[in-house]
């Protein structure tokens, strides 16, 4: 791999991280608005407010960068980066087109799952370093949520890896067949639920529940650092949507996938992102204990059951 | 909403509701670009037709918020006929409504005996300072042209009281203690002068 290709791959995955979350964010603005009988942004950029998030970005840049006096300043400043970078790394390993991923790792599934778990560490650091009780409560909630939902997610992913017989994301897509839609359905359900919980989006947004604990770990953040947290949330949506498409919907597989493979991947991912938005608009927030109950009493047993079903299927 | 059986139906219903709303047109009016169509009787602002005002102060006195300020002076109108008496009339100097106090009850409009006050649907008179909401006569008069013609009553509606009283046959002389239940008594001749203390009855 030449240096030029290396730079090109790095730049393209960075561009993906910067553009796709904005696309999802804008879609969320508009879809959420219309689901609530509103119009959403209409004026930024003249045509149906397409530049709203650009305008928001400009606003965030202009804001003062505040650090609370009692905060652990280095950790406080580092936290937004730590929330964001893992998603960049994980996004780079997602295969988009037959034989193309920005980073081709042999066990990319393990890499992606490991990287996404670090993202929550940024939230934890932010909550701890803010020296704010709401931030701390939010961070602890998010830690509890991570603990509860990482396990069913890993189990669901393990089931897919078991079915494909490989830990490489590209290999999983190669091994995928439409029959998996039924076979891996419980696992897909568990993965989607766990992904929403891991992203801390409604109905699992207790860590940043604004009516309970202000804005959780992000309470003390302003300006660009706050924007980084927001960007990492939407980057997370992009990542988990694409990951879901790759694991359960066959990634680039579809008619004409020699040329249109990338379009299939993005199309399926976008569909999942739409579902995540839809859930956010429709459902109220769960209570903290309901969240734990759902994870331990429902998702983990379902994931284990899925693992057993997959094992039986593989052996037969 | 009505049944509380199970958790799944409610969640699915929520999803269905938002999806249905997504497919429908929004009810948003993009206000600065699209003017709202307000009903003719909208209580937007109170307009003053100054030439009808006699400075009788009824509105200022009836106003529950005391938000109407009226200043007037008397002017002598010289007699038009030789040997006639000079007349006096009120000239309105100041008529102001403090819209930071007004509660839009409309009592002043109702009570004005000379049709000098009207409701106008105009609502764009916000100010940056609450003290600037005290609007003087010229501003109040400028709203008169935005007062719409009142719409005709609905086809089956009862007649407007003013019209009904106009159309009713002229009342005959007053019948003391008159009532439908009692046998009619022969009407008295009209009194030449009202008895003291029985002015309007």
C-alpha cells in the first residue's frame, strides 16, 4: 500500500465521518418535524433549510469555550475527542463495496466492537471531569447502560460471526444469504435495541435525560466541544446503521452489486438510521430500572437463544 | 390510549401515529411570508375613529385596567344665527391606550355609544420596550383602515338586536303594571309630564 493510497483512504474515511452524520442529522430534523406535523428548518440555505447544520456548526465555533473552575481540566478537554475518535476508527473498518473498506483488517468485527465500546468512555470521562452532580449521575447511568447492553450486543454479533464462520466484516457479507433475515431475526432485534441503548438515544436516553438531569455528562460543555459530542452521537448512528446493514442485511449484496455495492450498503444503512429516528420520535423515555430490566431479563435471554439457534443451524 | 393491555400494542400505535403524521400535510403557516387569514371579529387591536369620539369618557371609566387615557378641552362654537346662544363642544386632545395593560376584554368597544372604537384584526404592533406599548391617537387612528366590514349573520341566525328593535312596531303608551296574563285595561291617555322619580322606568 503506497503512501498516497494510505492518505486517500484516511481522508475518505474522515470525510465519511464529517459528512454522513450531518446527513443523518438533517434527515432527523426534517423527518422528526414532519412526524410531529411541523416543517423543521426551512430558511438556512434557502432550500428547505438544507444548511441548518452548517449554520449550527458556525454557531458552535463562535461560542466561548468554557471549562468549569472545579473541573479536572485535562480530562474535561480530552473527553470529546475520546467520544469521537473511536467512531472514526470503527467507521473506517466497515466494508462498503465488494473488496473495499478504508481499513481491511482480518478480524474487523472484533475491531469495530472494541472501538465502539471506547466511545462510552468519553461520556464517562466528561461526566466525571465536569465536577457537576448531574454530569456525574448521567455518566454513571451511561456506564450502567453500557454494562447492560454491551453483553446482548456482543452475543448477537457473535451469532452472526458464528453463522458466517468468520470474524471479518467483508467475509460476513460474502457469507450472507437472504435466509439470514429470518434465521438471525431475534439477533437483529437484540442488536438494534442494544445499539439504540449504546447510542443513548430515545427511548434509552436516560444518561442525557434533560427533564431529569439537565443534559447529563454534557451539561458543562459549550461550543466546539459540545458540537463534538453531538457529532459523535450522529457518527454513532451512522456506524451502527452501517454495521446493522453489514451484519444482518447483507451489506453491499443486491442486484448489480459489482457497480452499485456501495449504494446498497449506504441505502440499507440509511434505512436503519431512519428507523432509529422513527423510534426516537414515537416512544417515550424508559425509566432507569426498566432499562436494566429490559436488558437483563429480555435481551440477554433472546441473544442466548439466538446463539443456540445459530449453532443448531451451523451444525446442521 | 383507552385500553391498557400489554406494552406492545401501545408502542406499535405510537409508531403508526408518527408514520401517519409523516404522510400528511403539516398545519404550519410560515407566518412572515404567509399572512394568516384571521376571522373578521378577531380581537387584534382597538382602533379609534376620532371624529366619532365625543370625549364622553365612558370607555376610560369602564376599562377594568384603566389603560385608556383621554384628555379633552371645551371649545366654544359661536352662534350660527344672530341672537343665538353660543354652544360648547368637547375637542379630543389625547386618546391613548396602553397595550401593556389592556387585557383585550373589549368592554370599551361595547360601551362606546358613538361607535368610535372598533376591533381590528391587526396584531403586528410588538415593541422592544414595554413602555412603547402606550399607543397614542394617531397610531390608534391608523388602524381604522384595517377594520373589516363585519360579516353578515349566518342564514338561520337570530336577528341582530339593533335591527329587531328597529323593525318592531312602535310601542304604544306605557301600560302600568301591564302584563300578558292580566286582562287588558283601557289605555290611559299619555301623561303630559313624567312623574318625578320615574324618568326612564
